[in-house]
C-alpha cells in the first residue's frame, strides 16, 4: 500500500466506524468494492436461480389459490434479483458482465438451489425454511455499510415475510391432513433442514471472507450468530405443528435459552458448492438456455428503439 | 475478453408513494425506450401498491456532485447564523412566533 492508499483507507475506515453509509461515488478501497460485487452478485444470482425449483410447481399447484400465491412469490424472487443487480451495477460492473460470470462459473449462487423440489411439501419447506433462513440473513444486511445494498435489503425484507408465512401455512395444513400428507411434510423437513442450516456458510473459524466483511460492516453478524437465530426461531415452529427435527442431538440449553444442534455435514456443503449437488448442471443449463433464447427479444427491442429515434430526426 | 452489452439502457426510477409526497429514488431498470422503462419500473418497484406516480430518467442524464467536494459544497455557513430562526431574540411573553 502506498501512502495515498493508506490515508484513503484510514479515512474510509473512520467513516465506517462512525456508522456512516458508503455511496456509489464515495472513495472506497478496491477490496471493499470487489467484496461487495462478489457478495451482491451472488445474492442476485441466488434470487434468480431460486425461481427454478419453485417454477417447476406452478402448473401442478393443488388449487387456484396456491397457484396464485406461488406465481406472486416467484415474481417477487425475480424482482429481488433485479433490485440486487441494480444495486450491484452502482459499483461499476454491468449486468452483462454479471451474467457472463454466472455462466462461466466465476460467480456462484446459494448452493441450496441445487437441491430439487420433489413434491408439493417441498414448496412449503422452501418457503418456510429456505426463505426463513434468507430472511434472518437479510434482516441483518439491512444495516450493511453500502447504501444501495442496504436499501435493496430493506425493500426485500418488506416482501419476504409473506414468502415464509405462505410456506409455513402449507406445512401446517399438511400436518393437519392425512397420514400421507403428514409423512410428505416430514420428508420435506428431513431433506431441507440441514441444507437450510448450511445456507449461513461455514462456521466462523472456517470462514475465509468474514474478517474484512465484519471490519467494513458489510456483514453485521457472523455466520454462526445468524444460524443460531434461525435455529432458535425455527425449532419451536416445527414442534408446534408436530414436525420432528431430523437431528438426534438437538436440545434446548436451559441456561442460555438457545438450542444446540448436532454436527453439520460440511463435506456435503463443499461437494455441492464444487458442482456435485443434485441439480447444479440443470440449474445453470436452464439459465443459459433461456438467456440465449431471449436474445432476440432484446435485439428486437433495440431495433425498435433505434427506428423510433431515427423517425424523430 | 470483452463482453457485448446486450442488456439495454439503464434508467433510474423515482416513485411517489402518495400524492403530496416527493418522488424518491427506488433503483434502476433496463429498457430500450421510455415506454418499456415505465412498464418495467411498474412491474419491479410497485407490486404492492407502493406508488401513485413513477418517473424514469436515463442514468446517463443524471449529473451528481462529487463527494470529495462535500466540505466546500455543503459548507453550513456558520458565519450566516441569521438564516436560522433561533438567531433572533423575541421579547418576553411573545406568543405564536
């Protein structure tokens, strides 16, 4: 670091420490910008890729009400992706570059979306557990230090709680239904519980990107703190409707009031990130296909706009 | 490797949430013309009745001040305190002023 960079970085850190927000035109360390682009684009890609497991169930929703709700939820996810792409573009990266990085594998998305939605109970479990975990993370990110990211999070959090509630409602109704429905709900719980806990990322001791993120207040709480919040909220919700926690070691620590859980299978987590989850290839292939097949729409729109402009001249 | 930008132009979106209130920046959209920009802004930023009016402006048409000039630009003019109502001494007992 040269002297100028050091001074800039001190001024920047002072601003962060005083709780000020950083805006697009403010001076910021290159690593801060890079970290944000990586995290925010990954967040945006996750919203968009996350439309796939649920989209699969639109035509098979069990009622018109369920279909309307699912459509609205998936439209929201697309919207959330767009809020986040929009916020990330303020850091000087274009939408095209972000999509290119997703397609080349340079940019990741949340590995939870590499699991399949096998039946209707999965739609309940995704809304309740996956969106539930996402909310815990996103509520915390409302206070992230980068202004446009923070504002996108505020907007997203306002909309997200409907997602979680509709999922919990599906689970509740199935648990009040026939024996087969109860088994389906429990089966979905068994498959989605652990991957949802992995959504918060590795334990704090093993999290390579966390140090700067906390210092720069991009992240306001650690992976383990956020995971604990989710666990404490969700276990009572599961028990209330008669679901079993698929963890023989979980228990309530009476002293702290927090639940403790068994060991998370991190081999599975890393394996899915590496690309070996049940649906990794399918998710990316689908995105590429529709991106390419939609090219003519963008071209036609541009051609039309050019023609309109030339008429004005 | 250069990447072809085929994602249309970027427009900034401003939403008025209720009549009488100012339009506030909401985010941006991509669109090839004004009509599409307004349509996309409606779909993306007002799905829950958040708006009574939308403005869209091409991002390139916005000029912004430079944060490095803030000290000079937003100098609070401490030597011009007579701009504030508290500068003035009112007689004892004066009401509604």
